[in-house]
C-alpha cells in the first residue's frame, strides 16, 4: 500500500471511530458501540460479546487502538464494518458474484477499436492465460484481474479462484483453470 493509500485508510478509520464516539471522549462506551454496530446491521445481542473482545485492557472503554486491532482480526462482525467502510465483498460468494458481474461487463463492453468483434469469454480467458498453456494458474489469474481492473484483496481473490476451479486435483500444487472452467 502506498503512503497516500495508507493515509487515506487511516483517515477514514479515524473518521469512522470519531463518528461512533458520540461524546468525543476518544473512547467508545458500550452504548456508543451498540448504536454503531446495530447501525451497520449487526445484532444487538452480539454487541456485549464484541465489546468484551474489543476492550482488551478491561477498562470498560474501547480506545481507537483497541477498535483497530479488533477491526482487522478477521471476525465476521469486523468484516461487516470494513465492507461498509472500504466497500468490496465480505464473503467468497459475494466476491464470486462481483467477479462474474465484472467479467460480464468486460464481455458487454464495446470493442476497443472500430471494426473489432465484441469480446467473448474465451478472449478474456486468453488474456488471463499469460503463458498460453490453455490453463490459468492462480498467479496468472491474480495478475490478469489486476491488469483488467478487478480489485479485491489477495485472500478473497484466492477464494474466488478456488470457487472457479471446479476440477481441483488432490495434489498440493493447484491445477490451472481450463478454458471450459
């Protein structure tokens, strides 16, 4: 992540925390957290459990640092919030749907040059198959997604690749995607 991106992310997280901190004391109370989490769709019943996890020093206040540590520890509740803040899919199924919509947009886009034929799925596959082997490895998939403009974190991209790779082998090394997949 570049310095500008880090700054922007830090600023948006600080703004999010400040929005939740309604009395502006620099910490979150249980009530402030309850309003914030319920506001983004989490269940009221989960708030006390989440609060206890967040409040790592048990001082009955959640500091900005505690909030950030919890936000990025990977719980499903934290994912709901990060998705609201940063956008993007929060589950592999959502990422897969988003990827398929992205591919459809590529197919539906007008040809780059006048007189060219519209893109077909196999044309998109050929762009992904960098070495021309007829199969797409995860490395090629990741590279192609980045160059085509599909932006999602590596872990979620791996999940999408695994969902697409319907003919998985039992070997440790992942088999490449074929044009049919």
